[in-house]
C-alpha cells in the first residue's frame, strides 16, 4: 500500500488546484479521557481507524478514553490567500489544535468539516497539528450506524477516529464556498433543459461570476451572474443522465481570482402514474426499475474505509456488471469520491441517514417481523429509543447536513431518513423537512417497518414471508418497493469467516445458492411487478463479519452466485417491468 493512502482529490464536484493530502503515518496515543499524552511512541496510518487492520494499530478506542493524533504540516499564510484544513470524517467527537491552540471542534462521525487556519499559521512554515478524538460509540444518543462495542449478528465492529481523508487547500480570500444545483423537469427528447445553479461566495456577498457548461470539452452553454443568486442556464439538446447512459457535463466557474471545476448530470426523479395509473418510480419522465443491492460499505481490513479508491470502483462496477441499477447505501455516508464513481459509472443511489438514539429495543423493532401489519406511532419516543431531546435535535441537524452535502450528486435519487425503526421519531415530519430542503428527489420515510404513511414510497422489508404485496387499487399514491429482502447465506472455502454464521437462509453450495436466488425472483419478485412493485433491494452486496449473505465474499475475491444467471435474471426483471408499465393493465 502507498505511504499516502487515498491520495486522490477528495471533492470532485468542487475542485481546484492547490491542495495537499495529509493522509499517511501520524503519531498517536491513547490516554484516559481528556488527559494529554506523555508518550507518542505509537503510529497510525490515516485515514484508517485504529480498530482496522490497515491502520497498523489494532486497538479499540473505549468510551472512557481519548485517542490523540499528531503530525507536522508545512503551511504559510500568503497575502491574498487563505488556507483551509478539511476533515472528511472523524468518529465521533474531536478537537483540532494547531501549535497548541484549539482551532476547531466537531461532533458527528459521518460528516465532513473544515476550518480556516490562516490566522493561526503566523509567519512560520512548519506547524504541529494535533487531533483529540472521543468516541462513546453506542453508549449515547449520537448517530452510530451499525457499530456496536459488543459486535455480532447484524451489528459490526465499532470503529473510531479519522476514517476519511484529511487535506489542506489554499484558496483566494474571495472564493467559491458552495454550489447548489437543480435540474427540474428533465425528459428525454427535450429541445433544451434548464440547469439552476447557485454559487455561494466565501464572504456571503454578491460578486460577479461566470459559468461555462462543457460537453466532451466543447462549450455548449454559458451564463453570467452574481454569487448568492440562482442562475438559470439553458442547455441545448440535453443528454439526460441515467444508469444506461451516465452522461455528465463539466462546469467551469470563475469568481474573482478563484477558478473551480465541477460537473452535473441532467436528470429528474419522481413517483408518478404509469400508463395504467399505477404509481411507479420514474427517471427522466418514464418508469424506471430500481434493481438494487444493500451496500454496507464495509471492508474486513479497513472497516469503514476502503483499502483504496480502486476498491470503491470495484464494488460499484461489480454490481453494474451483474445487471443491477441501484445501490442502497445503508446507514453510512461514504467519501464523496464513492458518489463520484456512482455518477460516472451510472448507478442510482438510495441514501440512508445514519441512525442514532438510545438503547435498541427489539420488541419494538422486530414486532413487524412477526406481524407485518402492526406498526407503532413513532411519537412514542421512549419506545423507539428517542427520549433524549438533544439527541433528536442532533439527528435533525445531521439530516440537514447530509442533504446539503449530497444535493448535487446526480446518482443520489432517494433519501431514507429511517430504517426499521432504529432511532425513528416523527418520520412524517422528517419527510416534510427533507422535502423542504430538496424537492427533486424521492423520500422513503421509514424503510421497512413502522410506516407513518408519509413520503413517496410504501416500503417493505420481507425476509420471513413470501413477497406477495396486495394488488394496487388506488388507495395509496406512493410507489410500492421491497427495500430489503433475500439475505441468503453461503460460506465459501478459502475465505475468513467468524464462528457464528448469520443469514436468513443457509445454502450449502454455489449452485444451491444460485437456484434459490433465481427461484425467489421468478416466483415472487417478477409476479409482484404487475401488482405495482417498482424497486427491490437484495441483501446484500458483500459478506460483512458474521453476515455471510453477500453476493460477493467480504474480501471481494469471489462472486458467490453464477454471474451469468444473475445477469439474465435482472434482464428478465427489466423486461417484465417494461411490459407491466407500458402494456399490461394491472
């Protein structure tokens, strides 16, 4: 592995020259919480968590401890320039010190943060950067995803610390701080499309700017305006983005002395009636099947952090090659490069919010497994592990930040605020909140269970009963989706597996798994399409720790089913969807 892991530019949709990747070997220390280190004799490979094999540490950060990072950086404050220090993600709470002075603090283990360190640099070129991390994991109401200190079954090894890229960026004093894009009303065959673009300046003011849209290096549109106001840019003969044709337009933006590049995919997503009045998921004005896989984004040697950028590409491309059109990113926010690869390779993304809350209560969460028609009102905060008001507010702030972080990503087409009741509360209100932030995407307000009859999708998880949804009769204007199902388990020789095996049905061989997988889809999934089914999410992309129900082994070394059979089956599902939505009345 490179001495500087993940050296690629980490923010593909707001890119400029003048950056330094700070990944690599740092010194580190574990101390009682809040106590400064006296010994820096250990080192850690950033951006891998200390619990990950690739970090070189192999040590769990405990709730009563601090994890300290230290390294030297070279940076000097230049006239007319600012230096920004970026962290992709630090789990869970951290303080950042430069030459012994605190310059930033952040809570939230899945979201990026930045700090302008120019004034702290002074005239010197060499500086000491220190980061103190605390992670109480699942002992508090913070968002933790599927991490547990006591891992097992569907719960994974708790990880901590810096797990995404750390980098420095030099920018002009006046510079582009953020971009916001909308591409409403995209349809195939349009004579022109409108890109709505807002460029925010670093000082919040109104400054002249120019924007050029390029297609294959050729300038096809341009506009001028001022920062903070929406530009409406007409793109002639637009080529819509889709998994079948993931076409991207490049953007060049000039604001003062700042020059940034970006890209956009012209596409629209919605729930709308098909030719028979059945609500379906639509892409670019036409019904489109979301054939998905649950994607945990977990690696045996890196935990939350992929070994390298190629590993991110491999997962996406592997699912594309099997004929899937969608990935449901499960209870995790990936580095922005993962979404970039989804954009350029062409795969739809359903983005889960990261759940939090207090103690998981199985009697609440799992009751719908036994009785699917039962659902509880999610204003029962204590029952759902959401009695802590500060924890609820923290989640809503992270929900807002997640939408803001990923709003420009064309592949992201669905927001999923809650999954199976984990830390769920006021899901209908959360759906309204997301809609106010972003009205261009579909919302699955409560994936699986405890539906509050809000959002755009009637979302089912089906593991222990047949997939036999009631025929649509017009009572629910939401699209019907099976947002988790399957989970068939197979352990292949030559791969590391823990003693415990978790899966929803165990198979003995690759051939047996392929037969069972094909039988499930032909007997249950394909017939449900005529009843209104718009999307499926098979569990899951790869094995993860105890879970041996992946299409791929955990090390991504083997496809566990017959790949040709899966591709043929997905092609048949797409044909059945086209037939049901365009020709055959339900």
